[in-house]
């Protein structure tokens, strides 16, 4: 018999329908993900508690126990005790732990197993139930699922015994398939909370947008590709490579593969290649969301600009999601809100939620957003995971990941794609070894049993690396180290434009001071102590000077930069000097030399080692375990000469012999991790075997505070009142009454949009050591939300941020 639930104020069976339907949609109707549907049925049972119902009344003063998540978890345990054999047949012992975790923590984060239930919380719940409160949980579940009826009132003492870790651990049993267990539990949790939050907020997923975009995508891309000039041998070769990659992909799709590698030399036009490969998948497999992931903010901005040119009016479906990404639609909604449009706020709220959850047809984002989500345990972060389903991941410059992790993440992504009808194209200008190591502290082959190395799924022949058009430079490895004075003298004697890439910001500034005004050339400085706006201007200036087809005031330029120019910057110099660095960075740096074959003969890449005060400057950046990457480059490159095609063997040696065979697979080091075996590290495979979601969720791609305390400065332009406007918005937000949620949220959204508009004049800098806080404090004219408005004398567009009495990297 189904109980009369009409007396409850928020009709829970109706609400539950939305959640279950949302979860089923989010799980692709896969039977091996029944944990999500089962959790959806149970997760709100605890709301049948009269105390919870009383709290829905704004005038209620009820203070009784109303933690519905734990009551719902207890209801599931009672159900399990009455239906044990059927449940174990349905979801298995590990699945019992997953469902219990999803229910108990769906308003929080995934915990470490078996620490699922708090002992103090269980005691509070026990005291409540002993008071004789009635919860008709079995009657509600009967609406969805036939079962042997259970009673919280009669069974709670028995069920309580299962709450202790010493009982839960043997009940759940050892994790039999750690990879599947991790992916399914994480996915079930993400599906449940996404359905819960969209329903609670009165929002909905944007159905139909992906289909509409994908319907127009192939024709729009084809029109653009056909318009590309074929006026040079290099452009014709790029077209040939793109067509070959697409043909190969079609054959690989016939084989049922989902993850592919695209290894092509720098300057081969990989962006258009990846967009064309996505077109092939869409035409063959139907509509899929596109998620284009890149390592650096500067490249996400460039890809956004390029795709907007390609897709024209379809660009409304493209969203760049990173800390500086602007939302043009949001700006229009803000104007409507200020004009008093009553619908603008709800549209703003929906747009914000869609962007935060990647609910757009084409997302451009950073590695941080993608890879941290794939291993996250956090509620807010995992809201975007359901929208990874039926996606095409276009991942560029994969070698920018820490060397111990790129193989792990590719294998993890392969398993994810297989489970959730997704595809991935992994692109790189280097030649990483994506195979699993034969020897490791774990049996990696057993952990990823379905994984096949991507080497058998390369979309392009390696012959292109030997093509004469990609024989553009010669690498000269210096035998002896150089001092800063020796480097300055050598660069000054070069008759052509020169790009110099150094390891530290300090070194770039000091070399600039030695060369500026001392050589017959324009000298430009580039590092992260300049605003993004000024960085773009400097690159554009250098591009005009080095482009033989452009008229420029100067005939020659010397650009002094840190490694920020290594990836995603389409600029070319005939001569490049690079401080010693790991092999992948050598290749990326060299990609800025004679990039389009415009030099008379081959470009020159000079690899040297800068020493100051008897210390290698590169050692300041590549230290600890990473020093071995630097030592490999010293051993293989210094004192030798390579043409560009010959560098391929050096790359393969680095990835095959050094990274693949001599590093710890799937291990990340950082001060934020609890010490393990005397080291601060996160071993992904070990933590997955234990079901330690919280430990894995601590992963941060960019370790915090490694290079010192971070400060954020705003550099105002002439007549610029943006900082004062930010303070005004912030003060208005603070003054809004707490209970006025709509106005408060609207003002908060306005503030976030304003911060993004300020991003082009923002500098984030890590200071490794300084005398005291007053050294930085005195540089600020004002402060708001941790952002310091920089005094004018501490910044200029030639030397950037000026820091006194500090030591910087």
C-alpha cells in the first residue's frame, strides 16, 4: 500500500520524478550505472520527516532533527537489510557503498572510503528516531520499485550497526575494479547533484542546442576551410595533412576506437585539423558537444577569436570558460536588467549556470578546468561532468601536462570516453609515448585493462616530421655556460632579429636593461609582469617587424621573453636563443624559429646554459625530481648540432627511455598532499584502489605557493575608473539586505562580469620572498577583494611591473 503523502508541503514524489528522470538521462540509460538511479529514488526520503517539512514554513521556529541526507541513507540501509540478495545481485557489494555515499553526501563532497557516515551525525539521528518519529520511506520507494517493505522505526537499531566503519568496510568488500568503481561512483554522484540542483533552482538543461549547432557545423567549417589560401607549398601541405588525418580517423572509427593522437610539427595548422576531425565524428556519430582544452589562458583567447571568425553567427554557441573569459550575452542581459526588464535576471541566472556546467555546444577551456574535473570529488566542480557525456574533447599541447601525468590522463580519458559515448583527439608537436609502462609500482596494465596505446591510432604519418618544409631550423647546443654579459654581447652581434627565451623573470629584466638602447634594434621585454593587453601589443609589434611582407618602422627586433611565448603564439624569428630546458620545451621554443620557412636558409636555435653567481638559472625552475628532465636535455643536446627532423629522435628518447621507463606513472608531487613514504605526493592508482575520492580530489594541476605568495594588481589606464566601479559594485552588494536573494545574486553576477572586463589590465605575480608586507603594500593606491590598484610609478609599458626590495622568479 502506498502511504498518503499529500499532507507533506513539498510533494516529494513529484519532486523525485524530476530527479530520477534527470539522473536516468545523465547516465545514458546504462544498466551498470543503476547506482545513480537507486540513489535518486532514496536521496530525498528523509524529507518525509515532519521537522524538515516544518522548516519549509518561513515562520517556523522548529529546531528538531532535519538532516534529510542521513535519514535517507538510513532508509537505504533498512531497505538493503530486507532486500539484501536482490540488491547485491543488482549493484554488487561495491555498489552498496557507492549508493550509500551518494545519498549521504549529495549536499557535500565525495568522501574517502569507508569514511562514509559521521559517528556524531549517526548518534543525533538515532536520538531522533528513538523519539518515535514516523517516516513512510518504504511506501514512497514502492512508487518506483517493488521490494520487501522496510521500516525505519523498526529497523533503525539494526541498520545503525551497519554505519560503523568496521562493519561497512567488510560489507562493501575490497574494490574489485578500481577504475570502473571510481568512474561510476563519481559519475553517479555528478548526475544526482546536477539533477538535484537544476530542479531545485528551477533550471533545465539546454536541450536541442548541441543538435542545432552540430547540424550547421560541418557546412560552416567546410566553407571556411575551402576559403583558406593555397598560395604556398606550406599551405598546400597543411591541407594534405588535414585530409589524411580525416581519412585515417574514419578508418579508426570503423575499428571502434574513441581516443586518437594527432602528432604534427609546429606550424602544421593543428587547430583547423582538430576542428575538421570533430566534423568527421559529428557526421559519422551524430551530435556531440565540443570541448577544446588548452594549457594556457593566452591560447584559449586566441582559439576563441579564431573559432568566432570561422563560425560567424554560430559563435553565440561558443563559450570560453576560464578565469578571464567574457560572456557577450551576459553583457546584454546586464543592460536589460539595468533597464528594468523583469525577465533578465532569470535569464542571467540560467546563463551563469549553463556556463559553469559547460552546458553549451562548444566550450573552450583550460587544462585546469578539464583535468581537475575528471578526478574531482567536489560538488560544485562535478556539476559540469554530466555535460562531458557525448562530447568530443580536442586537447592541444598535451605535453604541457606534468610528464608523470599525461599518460595517466590519456588512459583515464580513454576509459571515460568508452563509458560515456565520447571521443578525444590528443594533439601535440612533440612525440609523447602514450603506452602504459611495463614496470611500475602498480600493475598498470591490469588497472587499465581495455586501454590500447595511442601509437597504433596516430592520425598522421610520422613522415611529415621529415618533410623538407618542416626542416626549418638547426639547433646548436653550446658546450660552455654563458654569463648574462656574454649573452648580451652575443645577441648584440646578431645581424637579424632575435628571440631570447630565459628561465626567470629576473633574467629577462636584467638582459633587457643591458640591451635596450645599446643595440641597433628595437628591444622588447615580455613576461607575466605585463598586463595581457600589453603582452598582445608587444607580440603584434614584433610580428610586424619580423614579417617580411609587412612595412615596419624598425628593421630588426630583439624580443626577450620567458617561456610564456613557447606555445600557441604564431610568431617567427630567424634566430632564437633558449636557456637550457627539458626537451619538449626545446621543441616548443624552436617552433617560434623560421616557423613558416620565410628565412633565407635555415633558422638558428641556440641552446645555452645561463649561469649567474656560479648557479644555473634553469635549476631555479626545474628542481627536485624535475631536475632529471633538465639533465637529460643537457646530456643529449649540449655540444651537439641537430636539424629539425633529427630532433625527433631526441624527443622519442626523452619520452620513451626517460619519462616512460624512469618516472612514476600517475604520480603528482606538491606541498598540498599529505606526506606518503616521506614525500608530498598523490598516487592516483593507489588512491583509486582504496576509493579515496577526497584525497584524489585534492589534485591541483598548478601547485599552490610553490613559487611564493601570489599578489594580484590592477594596472589602470589613462582615465580608467574600472577599479572604483568595482568598489562601488562591491559596496552596493554588501548593502543589499540578506533576505533579498534576487537583487543580491544579480549584483554578484554584475560584479563577476566587471572583474572579467578588468582582466586585460590585471597582473598576477608570485613573489618568492620580500622583506615585509609593506614592500607590496606601499605599491598599492587602494585594495578591493584582494586586488591591489597599482600606483603609476610601479608600472610602465616597456619594463612592466617594477618590484623593489623583492626576489622574484
